[in-house]
C-alpha cells in the first residue's frame, strides 16, 4: 500500500501545485512509483487522459513530473467555473451537470465515496501518493464537510506539510495564523512548514526560521527560493497572464474573461526573441506579429465581451492588415460566422461570430473528449508554412462546428479539423502548437514576414518540459531537509 504525503497552502497561489510536482519528481528519482492526487480541483485548464476522461491540468503536469501516465484517478472531481457563482461539475472525468456554488456545497459530501474509490485504486498501484490541497485549510466558513484539505487528510490519514508564499509578504501571519486556526486533531497532522518563493540571501532568514519553529511548534522543512522554471500553470493567478512586454516577434493572446488552457501557447515563449503577452484592452493590442484567440469555458459570453470591449473590431482591423490570427477551441468557434446554443448548454441563445472563418458552431449537451493526432492538409496565406506538418493533442468542447470553407487538417479517426482562410486559421486541438515542426515553422515565417531570419533552433516541447521538471526538483531538493521529508513520508501521522 502506498505511503502518502499532503501539501496544503496558506492561500491560493502559495505554490502547492509546484511543490507537489517537485516532490513527485524527487520521489520518482528515488525509485518510488509515484502518483499525484487532488480530490477536488477548480480550474479552467484541463487535460484529457488517454481513455478520454477530463482532469485538472495540474495533476496531468504532476503525473508527467513523476514519469507516469495521467489518470482520472488522480483528480476525481473537477469544477470548471461557468459564472461567478456556478460551475460545470465533472466527476470521474465526465460531466454530471452545472451547479451553483450553494447547490454543490450542499451535495459535495455525497462525492466522498468517489474520492475514496479513486484513491484506494491508486494506493494499490503506487508506492507514494503526493496529495495536493486547495486554497487554504482554514477558510472557516467552508470547513463544514471539507473534502479537499484537512477533510481529505483525515480520510486517508496523510501527514501534512503547510506551504506559505513569502514573495507576497506576511509569511509569519500566513503560516502561524493558519496553524493557530486549525483544530487540535488537524494541527497534529501538520508535520512541518515550508517557506516558498524566497528571494535573496537565505542566511538573512535564519532568525525567521527560528521564530516560525518556536511559535508554530512545527519544524521548517525548507526555505525554497523563487525557482525560475517554466512549468504549466492552471489558473488565472498565473504570472504569465500579466506579462506585457513585447519581443522582437510579438504574439498577442486575447485574454478572454473565461480563458481556458492558456498553456497551449507557452511553447512560443521558449523561442529566442519571441514574446507572448495577454491582452484584455484595445490599447494593449497595438500591431502584433500574430494574434491568438484561446479557448474559453463560455464562448457566447466571451464573444459578447469581445464585441462590447471593442477588441473584436481591433482584431478584425489587424486581420485586414494581413496579421495572422489563430483560434484554438473556443477561439476557433469565435472566429466563425455564427454560434448558437439551442439546448441551453451555455445559457442559450445565438450570436454572430467574428466572421473571419466560414464556419458555424452549434452547442450540444454532449462534450467531445478525445486524445487525437492529425496532419495539416493545406493552407494558403501565412499558414502555408505548416502544410503537411503533424500534430497531436486533445479535443475538449461542447460544440459541433460545420466547416463551409476550407478544412485545416485531417485527424487520425478520419474526421476533418479546423478551417483556414487567407491569414486566418483555427483548430479544436489543444496541444496543436507543441510539435516543433509547427511552432518552428510559424516562428520562422513570422521572422521572414519582418524581413529577418530566425537564427535559433526549433523547440522540442516534451524534452523542454522534462528539463524544467528537473530544474524544479533540483532547486527544491537542495533547499529542503530531505531527511525530515522522508521521515514524514515514512512515519505518517
């Protein structure tokens, strides 16, 4: 039976996901068959497993760090916000419906058997399970029937390490305040704390470590520096969404209000002299070298936002100046002529799209979830540069799109995917840009369009990600008490 260790945080964004990924890598390197686990995740960035089931992107990333295949067992409950007070609820990788926050709160205890079933299967398959919490374990108004923080730790008797983010300030209030608000039995489960995202000379924080240990009565497992590594983020707190500086080649991603799977475009940032920035206002758009419209959880609502914000008109003006535009998933739907929702999947209604592609999308209740690969058929204009290239990834969408114009690609199951017209193209496939044959050719074409020659190399996305997991694990291992870490794992609660 697997040993478990749980990472909880003082707040959202404290670094639970990355610390968990680092531990997955560290334990795997030690020869332990390791799996991540998060009972309930709330994120718009999701991933499709090989058996066509949907999980949070963070658990897929952690599984990659552990060198194991992502599985729905690693994230049995996924909540994808659709409004400020409601979410699509996904259990065991499949949609069970949309619920308001209050309805879900009343019903979530019913999902404990599903959580335990998934965990118990993992427990028999692996040596170590690294469990990630969510938000803070001391949101006192939400602690009733908790299934993701201390409630989860109690269900499986997992020792807890509490992570705080010193980069935001108030590390003593974060860690000591959290410890002080835990119940006695919960406090007993916390076996140590971690100070995360430290910048500067660690020797200057030695007195801080002593204060934390004396007042918190818990050992400091480590003081982890701010790690400069490029690993998939999963939510709107990502620093990547805040970057505004443009490089020699400037790629602008429209930051839709309900943006999802924005990690699709991370690969472009790995090319020298290429920048990816996220735009939510007309004045931020300027005249980029390429525009990407990303996925969204609420296509109709975000299409309305594009229109009322003025960004639709600004993007179309760029299109008229031959700036290439690519849409992924919801962004692909937005580029078409019409989007309709007769079955009330996203609130119902119909709206005209941007009209840059000759397509029409109709939303259905059934969600398409599949891993897929394919090959670019043909394209004119700018995207001629990727003709014949292969790609692989996954589809995850509620709509069916009728292509009246030119299909972009042929999929391995015989279906056609995407569409193109002149310098405009779109696809449903997340991961479309991961292959260096596609991104490399696009980057080279963008340079040529500027009268320049790209002198760098094309990026192997998979190899790059592996190198980043190693950087993360190395930094964490060098800055924690590994003897204490393994003792916590070995001795448990």
